[in-house]
């Protein structure tokens, strides 16, 4: 018996580690695209310029409004201060004093509103410079120079994707996931923590991706329609070889089985009574041996009961063999390409 890794091979799709949709925050005409499609950017890099002239005019108007409100407030404060000293002498009535105090409060509120409008106008002018919110690869522009960007519709300008590292999303049957957790908890993974299980990728052309990844076990739930669990694995992607949306296959070890025998799939005979194999007994006489083979690992059955070290199992011409037949072992011969 040996230790045999049990693997799973599941289809998956690549997706970006981070994705940010860049949208217009003000209304105006796109003046310029300031990046090359596909280039890598950092937070704050300029992507688009929106015509600032209308918003500059609004800003200037707000500055004038603030100046006017400030002057009105200064006059109201002076009047309220004078009336406060005169009301004690009886030079003005209490009612006139209260009106002066109310005018001061109203002027202060109008000044605060004007200052807030000025700050919003300043922000809107800054928003005419559309900058990258995150670092990553910028995809194609969804608007051209001269296009109209609408603040109310949050016009989609482009998308930034961070793809190093990158995720692959795949689904696993819920029953297999339960076995996966039990295998880890029971020690079949030889002390590997649950969050450090290494996984491999097979690309669409059949080649194996040179970097290994790890399974992300957070944020999972069973889909009641398919009884599967959506899982994610994270892979390094320093050369941007993996791209979002690509189809891949995820390969990972589900467990390490101790004291099992890996038998070619066609060597196991399965009937209603169970599984069995042909074992070569003394003097080359075949006998049929019942075995326990519950796990199919690729093209091999893993036999956990019924065999012992030293047993010789017949693996070819199974359909023509019968118990009691005499056979002899044949060393495998190299085959030519035509024979293969």
C-alpha cells in the first residue's frame, strides 16, 4: 500500500482580483482620452478630460455669491451689535432688536449655503479630470473624444482591472466539498492548513500554468438549484498571462489516501455484487478477488481493501480471462508510433 493523492479536475473561469468601473461624475463633453488602452495605471493617473469651461463659469458665479453673502452677513452682524447696545438704553425697541438678531442668523445661514455651493462647484471642476481610482490594467474606452458624458446617467467611461493576483471561480458538488473538509480535518492532508491547499491550473491549450495557487474558502454558499458550492482560487499573475474571462481547468488534491493500491480503471470488474479483480496466484493460476474500490482517481481505481503488498493484478485482456486460467507475466514492450 502507498500514499496516493486524490485529485479533482474542475472547469473554471478567470476573473479580476479587483475591478473598478470608471464613470462620469459631472456632465460635459469628453475633450481628451489620456491613456493607452491596455496600459497599467496607478491611483490618481489621468484617464479622461471633460470640458471644464461651463463648470468654471459656475465656480466663478459661486465665488461672487459667497462674496455677496459675506458682505450681507457683515452688515447684519454690525446692525445686531449696535441694536444690542441701544436696546439697553431704550433707543430701539425690543422688537427691532429681535428683528436685527434674526436678520443676522438668516445672513449667516445664507453665507453657509453659498460656501457649500462654492465647495461643490470646486469639486465638480476637479471631477472634469477623470482619474484612476485603483491600480491595474485599463480596458478599452467606452466613449470617444467629443462624446457627451451625463452626470445623471453616470456614463460608463472605461474599466480598470487588477489581475495580479487573479481569481479563478469554479463550482464543486456540495457532497465533495464536505469530503474535502473532512479530509483536511482528519489529517489526510498531512498537516496542511485549510487555507493553504495548493491548486494548479490547466490552460485552454492543455498546458499547465507554472505558478500554483491557493483556495479561498471565505464567502461560500450552496446553490440550491445545482447543489454545488461556488469556490475561488487565487493565483499570482506577474506576466499577465491569465486574463479575466478565460476558460481554465482547476486541479487540486482532494486528499492523500494511505495504504491504497492504484489499479487501472479497466482492471476492475464491477457487478451488482460489488467490485473484483483478477489476481495471479501460485503457478500463474488466476483467481477472482473481491475488493473495495470506491474512489476513481483519474483513470485509476483506488483499492482500499482486498489487496496486499506483493499481489499481482491482471490489467490487460480482462474480458477474456476466467478464474482458474493459467497466465504468465509479460514485460511491457516499447511500441512504435504506428502501434500506439
